[in-house]
C-alpha cells in the first residue's frame, strides 16, 4: 500500500470528484429527460419516481438539469484554471527571471488587481460582458491568474539566487535546461495545490455569479438554478436544494483533494512527532 | 539525593521501537556537580527532560528515580508541578528558544517567583540577577528577550532556573553557541552556584566539564559507559570512548574518533562502541557489557577494561 | 520613531497601487469589446437609437481621448465628487457611504460570530489533536468553505424564517436592528469561521512546539498559565492578521448575502448598479471598495508589527 503518497483526505477528494466527473460525462445518457424540455402541466412537482429531484417552475426535470449543469461547471472551472495557470505561470516566471524594473512593474500591476475584493471585480467584468459564459470565464480568469503568477515568481526567484544555478551556468547550462531541471520540480507541488483548491473556488464563484444572473444563462448551471428556485423557497424548496447540494459535493471534493495534497507536500507529521536530542 | 535506576525512554517509530535513553543508573549527591558528557544525539537532553516529566506524549518511560527518598517518575501531573522548579530546576539549551519572545524579562521572572510562592519583590529580582552576573538589572528587566545578547539570555535562563531555589539545577548545554570569553564568564558564574545546590550539567564541551565537575559520566548511544570522579577521569580515562574523546580535543592530540555515532535504529550488537574501538575483541561483538565497578567510585561498561 | 518611519514607507508604497486601482475602476467599461455608450444603453431588447447613443456619448464625454476622460474624473474624485448616479441622479458618494454603513454593521456582527466559533473551535482542535474533536473541526472547516453562501443563506431562511418563523426573511428593519441582522451575519460568519478555525489551530499547534512552552512548564507554572498566557499570546498574533483578511472575505461575501437577504449594503449596491448599468456608481463603488480593502490591509500590517515586540523594536525586520 503506497501509504506515504495517499492519505485519507486525498482519497475522499478523488472519490467525490470522480463521481461528479462521471456524472458529468455520462449526463447525456444518464439524464432521464431533456434538461431544456418544458412541461407546463408538470410544474413544481416534488421528487417522485418519475422525477427523482422533482421539477422546476417550467416543468423541467431537475435531475437532468443538475447533471448537465455538472458539465458546465467543470468546463468553466477547467477553462479558468487552465487560462490562469498558463498566463499566470508564464507572466510570473518571466517577470522573476527578467528581474529589475520589469519585475517591479509587473508586481505593481498584480498588486493593483489584488487591491480589489475578488467578487467585486469579477462581478464588474462579468456584468460588463453582459452575462454569458465567455464573460464569466474571462472575469474569473482575471481574478485567478495572480495566484499562479505569485507562486511561479516565488519559485523562480528562489532558484535564481541559488548557487547551483551559477555553477550550472558556468558549466554551460542554458535557460531552458535550468527551467526544466531546477525550476520545474520546485514549482509543481505548490501549483498543483493551488490548482486543485482554485478549481473549487472558481466553481463556487461561477455559481455565485450565475446566481446573480451574470454568468451562464442559456444552459442549466447550478447557481442559476438556485436563483430560479428562490421564488419558490417556501412552496417548492427542492428546486433550489438539489443544485446546491451538488455544488457542495463538487467543491468539497476539490477541497479535500487540495487539503490532502497540501499535507503531503508540506509534511508536518501529525501523529508521529518525536523529538530526539 | 537524586538516584536514578534503570531509566529507559522509548518511542515507537516506523522502524520499530527505539530507546534513546537505555538503562541509565546514576546518583547525584547533595551539592555535587555531576556532569554528563556526550555527543549530540546520545540522549542527554531526553534524560534531563524525563527527570521533570516533560517528555512528549508518545514517549514511554520506565525505571525509577528517587528524590529525597520519594519516587518521582510515577507521579501524576499535579504532583509534578510541585517538583518542577521547586525541587528540580531546568535550564534549556539555546535560551533564544526557551524565553518567550512576547513577554518582558520582568514578566517572566515575576511569574516564575509568584507561582512557586517565593517572594517576588523587585529587590529580590534584582539580587537574583546580580547573582547571575547581569549588570544593569533594572534596565534588563524591562526588555524583551530579543534585545539581549546571547550571554545575557543565558544568564537570564539560569536566573529563572534558580529563582525557585531548587535542590538540583539541571543545566543543559549552558555554554552552547556562546563566544569563548562569554563562555568563561558563564562557567565562572556557575561555579559560584556550586556551593548552594546540586547541579546536573550536560555538555559536550570538555573544558567546561573539567572546570565545573565533581563527577563525570560519559554517555554513548543512550547508555552510560563510564562514571568517575572528575579529577581521576581527566587524569586517566578508562573506557576507550572516553580516552578517544579526550584525545580528540583540540588542546590534546586532536585525533578524531573513527566512524560515526550509531543511528537510533541501527545500534550495533554487543558493545555499542565496538565498531569504533581499537581494543575490541570477539566478545565485544556479541555480548553487551554491563556497568561494572572497577575502583572506588569508578564504573566502566567495557569487557576489555573491567 | 521606528514605527512612524515604517508607517510612512507603507503609505508611500500605496500611492502607485491606488493609482492603478483608480485606472482600473475608471476603465473597466472598456474591457468588453464594443462601444461603451452602446453597451450602457443596450437593454434586453436591443441597441438603442443611434442618435440617442451619440448624444449620450457626447454628454458623458466618451468621445474624448482616454486620458482626458480619466484626468477629469480623477480630479473630481480627489475633490470628493464621485459623480451622479444614472438611476437616481443622486450623488454617488452619498449612496456609497450610506450603504457601506449598513455593510459595516453587518460585518461587525458577522465578525463576532466568526470569533465566537473559530477561536474556541481552533483551540480545542489544537489541544485535542488527532482525536475525534480535531477531525470534526477539520470537517467543519472544509465543509464551511465548500458551501455556496447563497444556498446556505436560503437554507437558513428556510429553517429559521419559514419553518420556525422566529426571524424575518430579510430586509433592513428599522435602521438595521438585530433580528434582521442575525441570519445574514450568521451565514457570513460561519463561512469565515471555517477558515479562521484552521488558522487558530495551526497557529496554536505551532506555538506549542516551541521550547519556551516546555520551559514554562519546567519552571513549575500551572498548565492554565502555560496555555492561557504563554501559548495563546503568541498564537493570537497571526490570528489578528487573519481577522483583517477575514474582513475582506466578509466584504466579498456581502455581494451575495446582501442580495439574498435584501440588506441594503455595499454589495447590494454593486449588484444593482451592474444590473442597471449605472456606470458612475460602478466606478465609484469599485474605487471605494478597493480603497477600504487597502486600508484594512495596512491596519493589519500595523497591528501585526505592534503585537510582535520583535518587529516593534527590531529595525532589521522593517
């Protein structure tokens, strides 16, 4: 048993994420109904055998919608993290490598963005774009990229100043080699952790913005579904309940995974600490 | 006054149980300065901590320690508090770590005195500081640890140790990391305390040991391998490790001891020192020697020498 | 004296950041492709009359070069004028201050809840490390940050306002009375507590490892002093920092929570001004919120330096 590499948190996280990914991938086959099909004489029905999660105010099957919404959320999350990762890592590394005034300018630029509470700026950007998925992805990427820039910049700076880089250079090592052999290993673990936790945060933020009507509006999305269900809180609470549960499960999965990864990469042995001297 | 019998401290590790302190027997008399010499990692500090019941939660302790006739290892937490500070005091290695950085020296000294029900007046504190050689005591009291020099911090740590007037003061590496001149002054100060109480000194500095000790015990790989009165020890060490230790000193021939100190999980069979011993014979490889009395007040753990 | 120099340096460094913040706030409209005037006047039923758009463009000064627009705006802002709302024709600054007052009240009560949950929770988790209490605390923390706050808000409303009917569903009440504040504050407070609890725990665990704790015990000090005085004073230092960051978290959360509970705070203002394309309000709110955020971070840094005597007296760290 590879006890060292896996721990309980990671396992729970992977199971939860795996389940959601599976549901997302198989949604077209698993969903009992067409998520967009309206049915005005089946509105706001409580969960039943025909409609396991009930129906919403337009008679649509909530289970089907929830399953399709999983695809949307994972897509948005993946896109934002992907864009932020690439843009952030590139900008951060180059800035640190270049050093000097370039570095200073970039850092001031980053600080400028970080001066805003993330929700406000994401809201503004998504709003300006008018409330569609593209705008949402752009808005969230603008907020997320800074974390990657910071991490990669930190790693590059740390390595840049080390002696063995000077030695490596003297022995003829050039930038790509240094990048691959010295910087990459240092960088992978923190980037992995923030990507995982970031995924959870992005999904939450996307749901929040969609809830406000500034995110996805054409396809089912969990946050947007909660918003739709809000008018029927008293009469049909199931409408807003189920999408929310799925958000919790998905984000919890990513948080467990990230937490577990963080424990591995930053080992502070909890159960076995003894001091010997 | 303090008698230790068969003291063992063990932990569970992924590689099995380990015993950093393994069957230690020794006695400390009233007003005697007893020094334990050993390299880092031989278990000295754990031994010191165990005498105050300060071992980590997962440590297993066995053996008996009698202080003034009373057994203390089996005490409950509440009773330990009466011993700590009051009967046995402990001065830690590295006072930079053992002084709380967010409280003033006055605060820390005052609470030490107060909670042991000792007089805590300003005059009392000043005289205590003077005793440990701190000049400008009033000014120093209002300062924080990071504002003091290394030597000053050490003096404070010792002052905190004797503030509660314990019968035994354990000083764990009191001169570690200090400049030579400061070291001498600390040794001078400690020797003045010698007359008032017993001191259990732990050090790997042979100069300090020779200046302060009445008795020496040498620790290797968790065991005591030699116990002797200081004078006869430094004149003629008996255990091979002891003699090689002295020979490796810069002021003597500076011959390093071949090999490395064994890891806790990889202790040699038989005599633990045999891989590095010039006098080792076949018996040393297979049988584990016990501590034997050779002369009056001299004990050695060695087949070749006993 | 040293503190003062440190303060001055920090404030000086803020200026470029604030400048950038003002630029971003001002120009956010330009991020989207398309003409700003058109964008602002485009309703759900399509683009407005081109003539109206043209007039609007002139009136708002969108036809001026960017730096002129920005410069004019900046001058106005520095003299305290944040413009007038498109919707209400009232001064933006007035609306912002009024709404921020409501958010501030909510934030304070939320913070109280947060501290009440996180501090004892974190301490117990640390002292009972590796037992079920610790595991429970960890689960609470992970769960707390995984719950979407709008959903949590509605659940709370469902339980307390609808089923139990002991609290109002939302709104401001009479100038923000307690009963109207409890549910939103509790919702905000529990999420923020989830984060703070972990920090309290790890901070205390870190401190308990230090030699000065062992030394305090060795001097015969009673356990409640060892933990209550020595350990906690050190453990609280990073927690105070975190409280400041918590406030930022609360500010973010206000956007959604205030919408859910119809609380007239700054988050609510931001959302409604985005809905109505009230551009001066958007600019002003962004600027204001960023400004508050920056000030809070500064205060946090200062308090950190004050609490840790090593930073107070030691020049090198500054």
